[in-house]
């Protein structure tokens, strides 16, 4: 039996290497009888991931939710993944250290890839503060299926909004490693779309629909 200290070390190493190989070398990917292309044809849409990134209170969840509503109204098969919701379930075991944040994004990217393989459109709204993690997410999902959308609201605007009171708590030192205050945010270098803070929800959704139209989603 592996000593507890060794198990902890193994878990720590696994967490710090989000792109590592599976723990078992005796695994074989099992193909099904239905291809992704067949699923996409059945749904009449390509499987895509729209990855919303930006500071807390930049509007990621608001826009992802509004876009989901619009797409469902148009008959599209779509699912919205929210940061808090995922951490309440699948990723409830992860904290907010750099390593845990990286693992959080890796898992979400793998889920998005599976949903895309099913032919679904995924709207992933996550701060995802580290550029390397978002690049890894693009690699996992597949560059042709990954659309990075940067909500470029500056820190001052996000602090003024602060709908959950998180910035106030972070300023008081009650929330450690809070992005934008005590932890960094690395803005995208070449996102597929940039949405500025002054853009309304309606205008932003229109811009997002135009982006999706360019990828075959009407």
C-alpha cells in the first residue's frame, strides 16, 4: 500500500502537470460506430467551443447566458458552462493556486471537447487567467473548434460593478489569490473576438452571432 505522504506527492505532481499522460499505460481509445461528422449532420451544426475569458465581473456569464438563450431560440443545440457551477460539482476538489487553476481549465477543456464531439456548441465562461492554460485548452478542444472571446473590461470597471462583492472582500484580504488583485490576469494576444466594456449585451450578442456565422452556425 502506498504511504499517505507518497500518495499526496503523486497527487500534487499529477495536479501540477495538467497535460500529463493517463495514470495507466493500459488504456486504448474505444471508437464508436457514429462519427462526429454524423452527429453534426444530424444536429445541423458544427461542434464548437466559444471560450469567454476576462476578469471577474467583466460580463462573461451574462453574455454566455444571453447567447445560449438566443441560440436555443434558433433551434441550436448548445450548453453553457459556468465557472462557479463547475466548481460546485466536477471541480469541487480544486482550489485557486496556479496549479489548481490550470487543472480546472484542463478538465473544462476536456469536457468541452467531448461536448463538441457530440455535435454541441459549448459556451465556456471562465476567468482562465493564464495564457498558457487557454492555449492548452485550444489544443485540447482543437484549434478549428475553439473560439476565444476576450471581455476586455478593465479592472476599475469590474470593481465598480462587483455584483458579488468579491473585489471588496479581496481588497480587505479576505479572498487570497484573487485575479486582478492578488493574482495576475494575462490578456489574450490574438483572440477571435474582443468585446469592450462599453458594448451593450445586445450588441455583444450580435457580434458573437456574426462570429458563429463565420463558422457555419446560423
